[in-house]
C-alpha cells in the first residue's frame, strides 16, 4: 500500500478536481458537453498526475531502502566491533606509512593506552625499538612478503613492560605498492617467563654439575684424609675386641660399618681422583683369569657359578693399567652376582675382531627396565640398599681413559649382558703371533 501512496492520493485529488471543474463548466456555466475533448482532457490530467506521483513514490521507496541498508551496515559494524572488542588479542590496522588506523578494546585492556589517542600514531611508538625488528619489517616490505611475526617489549601507559607477540599480514596494491597492514598482538609475558625459567634451570643444572665435579675432587681429597685415621681406628678396635669377648656383637657391627665407610671412600677416590695410571701392555686373558679367580669365592658364597670361555682372545694384548682394567671387570661381575640374589650362572666369554676385544659378562638376573637403563652409569644411581652407585661410573671413566666402550643389553626380567670393548695393541699382537 505504502508503495502506491502518492499515486492513490494524487489520483483521488485529481478526480475531485475534475469533477469540481466539470460541475462549474457544465452545470453552472451550462456549456454544451463535448465528449471527445472532455475525455482527452480527463485522461491527460490523470496520466500526468499518475506519472508525477509515480516518481514521488519511487523516490520514497529508494529513501526507505537506503535507510534500511544503512541500518544493516550499522548493525554489521556494531557486530564486528563487538566481536573485535571481545577478543583477548589486540587487533590493529595500519596504513602504508605505519600509522595506526584501527585498534580494538583489548589494546586499552592490555596496554592502558586510550584508543582515540593512539589513532594516527606510529605502530612502533609503543615498543622498545630494537634495530633488528625495524630492519626485519622494512626488509619484509621490500621483499613484498605477505605476512610476518615478531616479539618485542611493549611499554604500558603506567611504564611497566610486557612481551608482545605480533602476527601481521602485509597488503599491496595492483602496482605492488605497500598499502597497509592488519594484525594481532598478544601478551606472551607468562610464556616468555616460563621459557626463561627453563633456560635458567638448564644453566643452573650445568653449573651444578660443574660444582659436583669440583665437589667430587674435594670429596676425593677428604676421602684420602679420612682413610688413614680410619685404618688406625680399625687397628686399635681389633686390639680392643680381644679384651671384650662378651661384646663381639658390638665389634662386629662396628667393623662392618667401618668396612662400608672404607668401601664408599675407596669408590669415591676411584671416581673423582685420577689414579696414577700405568699404561703397559698386558695379556687380556691373564687379567680376566685373575679377576675370575678372585671373584670365584664371592660367587660360591652367593650360589653363583661363573662359566668362562676366553679361547677367542688367547693371544690378545691390551694396553692399559692392569689394576684399573681389573676394577672394570670386578665391578661388572660383582653387579652380575648381586643381580641374582638366589644364585644362577654368569657366563663370561670373549671375542675379537681386527681392532678390538669384546668381553661379554652375561647374567640371569632380573635385567633392567628402560628407566633404569637410562639412569645407569650416573654417579650415585643405585637400586641396592647397600649400593654406592659408583661402580659403573668408575667403569665408564676407566674405559674412557683406555679408549674402550661399554655396551649394555638388558631387558626387564631377562637378564643382562655387559660388553666391554677394548682396543687391541696392534704391535703387541703381531709380535705375539710371530
Ligand atoms: N647386571 C645387572 N643387572 C641388573 N641391574 C644392574 C646390573 N648391573 C648394574 N645394575 C643396576 O645399576 C645400578 C648401578 O650399579 P653400580 O653403578 O655398580 O652401583 P651399585 O652396584 O653400587 O648399585 C645398580 O644399583 C643396579 O640397579
Ligand atoms: Mg656395583
């Protein structure tokens, strides 16, 4: 109805006017009726009025549509602003010169700066200008890169600083001229802090391990100093023991504790302080046989049988310190015995290739879990009540000095094989073979 409003009203008015005119012309003035002229006159008047009113209706319609689309645009823009303002991240837009042309509410929430004051200011007025950041952005624009990212220290309105991570897109026109950017920025201070803390922890750990090394050396010095008086204490106690036969149980405990102190001190010394090493050529089998004999008694006591097969390395010579090499095998075989509390078999066999001798010590113990394997060899890692956790670290240190290696094959519940790999003394081997 609204669409035809002007046309209907003007038609009615025109008809009233024509009737009024006809009434005066024909009734009062009593002119003769001329039908053709009258009909043409009426038709022309009505059509002209209709056409004019049609224009008016059209204009009104257009105005209404314009108003409607204006309202829709406003609703859309309000909606966009509402979304933008509810974002946790700052959204910004700049023109080709880097002047800020848009900011959402997060800007004020995070930085404390008012949006209206910041409009038209430079994008880099708010972070600590570091040359590499500015250079990076300029080079990106030169290369017409489509997007980029940087982190910078931003300054809030109260002067405090936070770390901002900025992701942006760069826009170019059809002539490849830079026209502006659109991007987001978030406060990553917490994340940055966590990363920094991690780095700090790593650094601290590195420092600690350095300290531990120094402490180890110190401990070795102390160990040495403690050992001497311990020997005399132990000697005098031996003498006293004879005088107090009713207190043998006390003495037994004292001596077992002294033995333990001595053991720990001895291992500390071995680990931390480089021993006076005496590198000479030795028959590998001599060393192995001596060690096996030494530990045979231990083995028998714990119901263990040591099987030996050294035939493959009959003439092999290794260059090294005899006592230290013995220490390696003793530590590994002792572990093997301890891995089988109910007894079992330990198989020690040797193999050789062109350059190395491989000595395998295989037990039937409980083996090791993956987690244990990861920790094995770390100083003080021990799963035994009476363990020092220094046996394997000592082996590793000695083998390193002898250019040797230690391989460990172990599965939980399936026993372990420790393989000692030692380089053979080439000249000595040849001499032996002649
Ligand atoms: N043959 C083995 N079988 C099972 N576990 C072993 C074996 N050898 C070493 N381990 C594990 O490695 C740990 C460290 O050994 P080690 O350095 O000799 O210290 P310790 O013997 O004093 O505990 C042991 O406590 C044990 O858990
Ligand atoms: Mg051990």
